[in-house]
C-alpha cells in the first residue's frame, strides 16, 4: 500500500466532503479538522517499509510515490514535518469556524494542506517550489471573497511567490546539473543567494513581505494570518532541511551569521513599523514577522540547541497568533473595521473579545507565562556568547510588544459610553478558553511539548543528531 498516494487520496476525499457541507461551515470545519488530525496521526505512527498483519491480512506500507518524473517520499526526514502541517491545519480549520471566514475556507484549507504536504515529500525537494507556487494560487482564492475583494493582494502575492519559485528552481538546477560543493565557492555563493530569495519570500522577510500590507487592508485577517503561518512554517522546514542536507551550506562561516542578522532585522523593522499603524490587522502581520525573526535568531545560533528551540517556537507560537487574530474578527464584526477610530472603546461592546485578543497579543510577543516565553528566555545565554546585539534585540521585542499592548489596552477601554455588550456562544467560549489555557500550559510547562517537537525533527540527523 503506497502511503503518500493514500494520504493524498484521503485528503482529497476530505476536501470534497467539506465542500459538499460548505453551507454548514461549523460542521464542515469539524469534519475537515477531524480528518486531517487522523491522517496526521497515521503519518506519525504508520510502520513504513515494514510488513505486518492486519486482521490476518499481510500488508506493507511503501513510502514512495512517483509522479511526472519526481518522487513523493515519506521518510524519517519528512514524516514529522508532514504530520505537523496536518495537525496545524486541523487547528486552523477549527479556529476558522470561529473567525467569520467564507464558506470555501475549509475545503480550500484542506486542499492547501495536501499541496504543502506534497511539497515537503518532494524529492529532490528544491523542485517543490512549483507546489509552493500552486499553494499561493489557492491562497488567492481563499483571500478573495465578495466582502473582501483583495485585488492588490492577489497580484502582489502571485508576483513574490513566482519570484521565489524561479529562484529555488534555478538553485535546484545548479545543484543537480552544475554541481555545488565546498570546492566551488563561487557557485556555492550564487546558489545560496538564490535559495535565500526563495526562503525570504516564504518567511515574509522584508522587503518580500510587501503583499501583507494590502492583504491586511483587503482580506479577512484570520485567512491572511493562517496562510502566513503555514508559509512561514514551510519556509522554516525547508531551511532546516537545506542545512541538514548540504554540508557545503553549513560549512560557509557566514551563513548562520546572515540568518541571525536577518532575524534581528525583522524584529527591529517590525517593531518600528508597528508603533505607527492605525490598523490592528497590520500590527498582527508585523507581530508575526517579528516572532519569526526571533525564531530565525535561534536557527542562527548554529547549534543543536538553537535548532531545537526553533522547532519548539514553531509549535508554541500557533495558539497565541490564532487567539489574537480570531478575537479581532469578533471585534470587527461588532464595530465594522479594525481601524483605531472604530476599535476605540470596543471593549465596552465585546469585553471578553477584547480580553482574549490582548491575551493572544501578549502571547505572540512572548511575555512571561506565555507559550513562547521559555524559548526566548533560553536563547539569552547562548546568544550572549555569540552576538550581544541579539540579546538587545530580544529585549527590544519585549519592550515594543509591551508598548503596543499598553496602547491597545488604553484604546479598547478609552470610551466612557456603555453600549450593549455582546458575548460568545458556547462553542466560541470553548475555543477561546481552550486557546488561552493552552498558551498558559505551554508557558508554565514547556517540557510537555519538547519530546514531541524533537520527534518532528528526528530525521535531521546532521543538525539534530
């Protein structure tokens, strides 16, 4: 039985079922999330390339599927990443049912999960750039809705991802045809530069983030954040796989310094840009860029501990971002927009929506007792021996995060008018409280997620032995 083909066929079936039930968005979301979660567990637990008996029937799961001259391989290197994408997508589908998304969000979300999983399984994986481009096309359909025209977003998104596809494919051609080793430093530098462009687009490294400003203005904030979160996660996984696969890349003395510098630049750039924004959706996008910058700084440590911290933050950042942006969609539904003038005093109309939004905001900035705080705190000691400006950058992240949190706390409660307050239904209460509890649990007991996160990176034998 071919596992990659089976995963794709079952995922397509789930997408079709959710599309049929699109008029019942909550049921569709639970069907899609349940199906993806079960597939994720199957991906983690399936015995690959081993014969076994099931109800007296001899079976063997093969891990390779060939299509159009390329292979989709689910091996030790990829199964943890693919399983994580399925689990994260399931969580985002549940969150989307509570974030006023359009009816096509769930079926398209499942379809995007298939594409991204296939990209991770592609061998050689540099040719997965074509699938990344297709995921951007699917994202355009998700971002565009009758109430969200998103015209500028679609053009900018397709442009930058086409640039990334061309850069990564060219790098793949150089790796396969030209040949890159430590003995060809000139070719290695060109290949590294092309790969850096592709990674920068997926990670939304400035200036390749410029599609986000239009998306924050024109599209549902949750849909934008969901695609950005998946894109950044895929970009990080590709970065770690490149570092693990190519010894000549790891051997370049400036590579980890460049990654660390890019991360620090993202934090400072996002902090400065966030302070003057009048749209809260834009601040969310800049917050996600800054959060990813901290993550890249962990990768830039160039050590086993740094790579493990990066994987830990990849998982820990999800509930905070989701709670922040999902709560914002509630406030937008109440006041009509995410502009400062409209959100001023919004806490008097939706008190708990404002409270949960501030909790998600504080978690995204890595404040104490939040999910990403232990990882950020653990970075301080190794960073002190490598780059003291990195310590200043982490501190700056907390300072500008605190300034933004204080500003919006004052704005949300500034007005003295007492409008009729709106509340959540039972399902919304359960989701919000669950996210907040997960943030607190991971912040206080990070050891809960560490073994599972290490399992995600088990196949990276060179950088996580």
